């Protein structure tokens, strides 16, 4: 991409398969806490108008957004003061893969992607 900070990588995600995305805190004071990325778009920052709020002076009020797409999970830096890093590299937008480390402010998160079993299709037939 043109800005030199947008990264596109192979995610290993299969089309048509359901996935559960979770951010696990690995640094920042609450290691082990899990945050599900259940909505299509989740905004993280120190708040107040965010989906995931942290008491972290190194985070911008609205620091980064995580979005579920058909191809996986994408993180986008929202013009934050201190930037967003994926696996140590500064990014503007990045498609994430299972196990990627995302550094936001004084916190670090690891992305876990797990297959979600889809229920079988059922039909109701009037007799």
C-alpha cells in the first residue's frame, strides 16, 4: 500500500467458516483478561465513547478499531497519538492472524481465532 504502514497478510481463515475472535491481554496490568470481538466493529481506547475502555494514559480516547470481515479480523489505528503496532511493526491498517500481538498504548493483546461450529441447516415442512 502507499502509506508504507498498511499491512496485508494471509490470515489462514477459510471462507464460509464461522470464527470467534478474542483479544487476550498479555501486558498492561490485567494479563489474562479476555475481550471478545463479537460486534462487527469494536473501538478501543481510554474512552468515554468506546466499546473497550482502558485506564491507560498512553492510549488515545479512540485509539484503534477492530473489525470482523469475511476474511478475518482487521485492526485500524484511529489517528492515535502513540500509534498501533502489530508484531512490533507500526501499522495504519492490518489484517490479523491467529496469535498476532497488538500493542496499543501501554497494553498488549494477543488475537485468538477459534472455529465456531455453525448449526446445521434445518427446514420445517408442513404435512
